[in-house]
């Protein structure tokens, strides 16, 4: 800051410091001293005759200007002072991440309060500038619409009815008016208002929005400006990517293209799993494929050009690592990930479209530094005083969860495309049917491969909508789960059990439905437990048996007690899979895992997801056996698999976590990394929700895992190069009553989530019985085992004491055996 003030004084320039109160109070205090040196020098110079400039004195003699007027800056350096140097501050007081200006700094500036302007007058002038003749009448309708929308629509953070949004609509209206002669001006403004605002309107607000628009423009309903050829290309690309062709999805892709034509920054928003990522991926491939005679404005500029996408998760690295920083000890500049990529893309000589994708949660700490990039200046100003310009063919796309921690200054600077959830689960199921079920049917040599596809599609339409509705209405899971989480788990289970061994080409529809019901029970009800005094697991059992009666489940027990036996084609109790184990008294009790009916089901799904290389998470209270269950699996891995156990704690930071993740990896070809040889590596992350949350309810280690699962890579924190991490997968455990309680829903959606509760009565008898079955040749061991198990049963309600009691009994047992040996 001192160098900037000295530069302004030496050149006689004006400087505008936007969002000045984002600086920390310590820096602001120093700035007051630095700038006061400049103002004091200006005051001293102003006391000179003619203010030190060329002037004519009273004797009409022309006096020359002072050749060199210097002052001593705050750091002791003598600097020249030119006439006209001045500084201006613009800021929004009271926003999150803002500091109060010190009194010493306030005294150097004259405050000016900017009030809310007359929108209608601004609209009228801009409409006239864009070529509208009926500007006065249209401005009145325009202003009335936005005032009503502010009052009547639901309060959403991403709704913006301010001057930036108004300007964007008017620019679109002007381009539409000039595109074709003889148009009715009210039709043009109606189309601009509708097509520009519809992408960000939620489904529940759409009725109100369209009602207001039709009331203000009665009898006006011009068709959308469509590029049929481009929409056909988008549809073809959607099919090539094994996605579902749907009108609403194609419309979202077109709307993103329309936003990119008028905005260089776009927020992609919506519930997790709603298809935001696929929207821009489809658009990128459609642009590269291109079409003849494009009508779409953005396609005209980018037709048949390769789109370059650089993805960055700003929450998986610190703000300094994102933008870069100056090492205060050596004064050396260290590039940040964003500055490095932005400079590299700007230096590429061609004009192919280049998108920088910031895929992560917003917070005021990093996104406010992007304000100068997001507004019309399109400049990224770095602490090294370097400025990197976002070129016209470069765009920034923010794929974010919400704008909860974004200030209005940020929310108004970007175009917004909101992708509603709607029936996206149906699209996902249809894509999965084509991607997984059809290849299965061909592998199993079905005469008609469409038959299993049709059966499963009908079952989804039959079971899923009502079950989703009931989940939202009547049930609360152990950790919050989204609709897409249920569907992802359902398809993963079906994918695991759908093989020619279980379902041959002669299987009947009834067997398919049995497997579907089995998968649906665990997908929708696997994360249910007793919560807030309500046993949701038992309620789900009753609801399922009463609602779905096509597939008859055994009357004894609950729906969770059975699985489908592939050999008999009937439901079989999990208890029949429990194998007897023998307790070795020479080993600690805490090191032994005793399988039960409950753990058999959980172990089945753990084996299933590990074989499919899909992430799975067990959620439950302390001491229920989550970690032991997973470690039991990891101890029996085959030779072509390896594991790495990581326990999170409150102080886990992302840099050390990444080092741990990279420790068993080796470099392959290029930027590819993976476990040694052809092995598969399982990352077991325990206590996933334990890392400390920042002020914006995010944890960097969680963001790093999400980046890896979503994109398959992370970045070298020193070289800033991409590292593709292959042949790895995640297994996680979490205690919902500790740490941050929940994790980022964007990461939660990627995991199959199962609840793990304390063992039931039958399981407890199995566990205690195993420890009591000690060799009869060691009476003291048998006696102490009985004592240990009795004590264990007495305090079993307090699971925190479990390991202590077992350990104490084991120590006492060893001491007694030593005494007997001496005798």
C-alpha cells in the first residue's frame, strides 16, 4: 500500500480503492500514516505562492513553477510530489469480512453517502440509448415489475433486482431490438425480461414471476429466440455422454450459453446432484462439435472451437495459495493456483473459449477478492501489483452450493443459472439404465436386452416417487441426505447385485423385483435409526410392509433382517450368514471383531462397494463398532489391494492431510499417480466430520476429498501442477454427535450412507458368548472371562467404558496366568 501511495504522489494520478475496508485494521492504521504523508506534503505545497505552479504575481511578472517538490514518505524514502495526486475510497459498511475504518483514516477523506437511485429514470435513459422509442412507458413497466418481484418472490440470496441486473437486461433488449427491423418494442422487452430472469427463478416462484410479467404486458407472449440446429447438437452430445435427453436439461444448457454471451462470470447454482456439472460439460462439447449457420450469440463467437476448462476448488487450498503471496522474509513472490492458471490461459495466443471453473463453496474471504475480475474492469490485481486481465474469450464459472456467505456486492456481479432438482432423479435412473443395465443384459445374453431395462424402469416409476415423498414427509435420517443420495445408493446396490450369477437371462420379473425391493429398503432406510425419541427404523419397517405388498417379506423380524439368496431366489435371514469365531485369550479382547446379524448386513454392503470401487460411509455413535467393522474388512484384503487408515481430529489441516494421502502413491506416466503396481488403494478416513470448521462452515480436508472424488485429481501445492490420482477409493466413518455433526452435502451425496446402531439383544448374546468360549484347559482365563463379560454387560449402556473394561480384564487375566505359571 505504501508503494501505491508513493506512486500516486509521484505521478500525480488518481487512485480508486474499491472495498477498502476489507483490509485488516492493522493495515488500515498504517495506510492512514502513509497517506497522511502525501496530504501533508500537498498542504505545505499549497501554502507556496501559486501553489508551486507557474503564476503571474502582482507586478505582472510571470513566475516559473517549482522544478521539484519532494516529500518524505512513511518509510523514509524521499519522493517527488506532482500536482493532482488524490485517492478515493468506495466501500460497503457492515458486510461480513469488513473492518471499521480508524478515525485517523476517516479524517483524511470526505465522506459521501450514495443513496438508492431512481431506477425508472435510469431505465428510461438506457432504453433510449438502446434505441427504444417508447422508453418512458416501457421503463415504468420495467421498474414496476422489479419492485413487485422484490416484494412477492421468496427471499433467495441469488435473486438480484439491482442496477447491474437491470443493465444486463437492457443490453440484451437492445441487441434483440437491433437484430431485426420492425419489431414491437414491448414484445422485445418482454422477451428480454423473461429469457434473462427465468434461469435464476426457482420452480416455486415461476408462477408468480410469469403472472406479474403477463399482467404488466397483457396479450404479449413472443416465442423464445431459438437455435434449432444448436439444440439438436446439444441433444446429440447428451446422448453421446450417456445422459438422458430431456427438454428442461437442454434448455438449461442453452440458457448457460445465453448467459455466457452477455456475462463473463456466471454462478451455477442448485441442489447437489441436480446436474450442474453436466450442463457445462455438455455445452463445452456442443460448442466444439458446432453447427452450420449458428443463431446463438455465444456460439457465433465460439463455433467449432475447442473449449479449455481449468477446474479449481478454492476451498481445498488457502486464500494465499489461491491468489499468491509475497514472502515477507525474502520479499519473493509465490504464485497462486488461480493467478498461475489465469495468466497461462491469457498468454495462449489463440481465441478459443477458455473457462476457469471455480468449483467450491463461496465465502467472503476469497470471493470478495474476485470483485474486480467480476465487474466491468475484468482485472485480477495481485499483492505483487501485477494485473492479469480476463480476456473477452475467457469466462469464469462458479459452481456453488448457495450464496449464504456472499455479500450483495458479489451476488450482483455475475449471471445466475439455477438448476432446480425437479425430476432429476428420473434422468439419472434413465442414464444408469443405459450405462449399466443394458451392458449387463448383453453380457448375460438376454434375447431382448430391452426387457430388464424396461422392468427396472417400471419398478423405479412404481416405488421411487412415493418413497421419496414419504422420506421427506415422515422420516429423519441419522445425517441429512438428499434425494440424489438415495437414488445413487439404490443404483449402486443394484449394480453390485446385477450379474449373471444372481440374475441369469432366464430370470423372471419377480426375482428382479425382489432384488429391487432389497436395494430400495437399504437405499432409503439404511440410514435410519432412533432419533429424538422416535424409532424411524421401526416406523420405516411398518410403512414399507403396509405400502408395498407385491413382494412378500417374511413376517418375522423387520425388513432389515433379510437378503435375497441367489441360489434359492428367496429372502434369507442375515443371521444365517454369521460365522462362529473362536476367541484367543492370548490377544486383547478389543482387537477381536465378533460378527453378528447386524454387522453381516453392513459387511455385505462394504464388500459390495469395495468391489465396485464406490465410496461408502458408516454413521453411528461412539463405541458401536464402526471402526472395527472397517478394519476387519481391511485386514482381509486380497494381495492386489492395499489400505491407508487416516483418523481426522479437530486440528487436521489440508496440507498435512494431502501429504498423508500422497505417501503410498508413486508417479506413473505424466501427471498420473497411483498405488504401486496395479494395486487398488482404499483410503479409510475415520471421524470424517472432526476437522475444525472455518467461519463459513467449511473444512478444507473435506473439500480436498470432494475434489478428488468429483474430478479425480488434486494439485501439487508447490509446483501448482495437476496430479491425477488413479486406482483409489474411500471408506469413511463418522459420529453424528461429535465434531461438526454433518459434512458438506456435496460430499455426502457421493457416499453410500448406512447407519450403525448399538447391537441388539441377540447380537449382544453372540458377542458375550464368544468371549465366554475360552479353552477349558485354562480355568483362570475362563473365570476371568466370565467376570469380564458380566462387568461388561452391567455397564454396556455406557459404551465409552467398553474398551476400558475389556482392557482392564485382559490385564488382570494376564497377571493371574503369570502367577499360576510360577506356582
